[in-house]
C-alpha cells in the first residue's frame, strides 16, 4: 500500500488513468457552484456517485474554484499536486525507519524522478552524464520539459533530500553508492538550500575522509564567513590540518562545495563580503595555495570546463 501511494505521488495527473467515465453526469458537476447543503438530496447523491465511480481519484469534480463567495473555501476543495507530493513525502521524512525498510521501493522512485523529470528539465546539467542512473531502472515514464516547472522540480528534490537526510546509516539503503554520488553532485549546486540539504545527506554516510573535518568544511556553505572558513582549512602542502590519507578524497568534496559558491550569483551588494566578486576572489586565492604538483587542482579545472565537453564523450564515473 505504501509503495502504491508513493508511486501515485510521482504519476502524472490522476485523471489520465481514468478511462470509464460514462456514468458521470458532468452537467450536474458543472452546476455545483454552491455548498452541498443548499442542494437537493438527489443532486448531492448524484455527485457522490460520480466521485465513487472515479475510484475517489477525480476529486476535481467537486472543485468550485479557489474560494467560495464571502471568502469561504469549499469543503471539497482539493490541494494542488505539488502540495500533495510534499505532504506524502514529508511522512517518509518523519519516519526514517520506514524509508530504510522500504528502500527497494523508495530509492527507485527517487532515481526515476532524477532521470525522467529533473534531468529532463535541467538538460544541460553535466551531472546527468557523470552518474549512470538510467541503466539501473528497467523502465520509466517519459516526461516533456514543457509539462515540468522549475518550482516543481525544486520542491520535489527538496522533499527527497530531506527524507534521505533523516535516515541514519544510509549504507543500508538500496543502491546507496549511487545515492552518495547524487548527493555529492548536488554539493556543487549554486542553490544554497539544495547544497546544504545534499551535504546533510552526505554527512549521514560518516565518510572517514570527511567526518574529521566537518567543522572546517560546513562553515563554507554558510552565506557569510566564507573567507574565515577558507583561512581555517589550510590545504597547503606544509599544513598538517588534513591527514595525507584523507587528502585525495576530501579535495573533490571541498572543490564541489566551493564551485557551487563560486557559481552562485548571491544577493549581496557590491560592498558586501558575500558579493560574487568577493567570493570568487577568496575561492581562487584558496586554490592558489594548494599547489598542483600532484594534480590536485585538476578537479577544480574539470568542474570549470566540464559543461563544454562534447556530448559524444563519456563522462561517467565509477561509484
């Protein structure tokens, strides 16, 4: 039942799945402009039969507009699809044990969303070429970019990330390595809210090369204090802040976070320390102190140019 409800939240308009509507009296529905208590019993019964015939899915047959007269909302008013989606998945956020036990149903739904909706809308996202998600799914519906909206994609992704960030020990989840790749990819997202949610998901994995340095890395994601955070995390070859065994794997995490901050336009004034120019200057200064003898700057350069890599070139990486 749970799996069916979650999948239903991802489907297109429920009315598309209803084929037999011959018994519904649409003239009665069209005339439903006032609260039911003002209608005759026969009219009210007819509406109830119409609702039952649709299997309880065609709730919009009772819709009377956004508001009734005198500012009263109809008791039959239906929430929009995005609100329903957020409500359903917030239940999973508040029940992380349910997410863990039902991960073989939940994770494919999330992966389907990424392939069939998010990457369809964000067609120029280089991460879609790096993470091999489509081959994991046996099949998934086809969505057109025109039917998707930026707000919808943002809210749905936030709901998923909040759910996964609540799970303790995500290594037990189905396809957890792919999930980790996706979460790490969103660290480079210019949207601060998404990158912070993704960072919360990554922290749940308790990566041995990241956990000891959370106090250094997390302040980099805050809107203010970036310069101070960069000063505390000294990645120069002479520094002993980062263990040499952790350095190789920690640098891509830090690079993605800083690339997201580098790409963010921000809302600060020109004199603000958080202005785009100030952030970019601080980030470039930070990377200039790393040194490139071991190719440690290569990943940052790759992040800068990957959007220009020809489509025929394979960008997929191993988990």
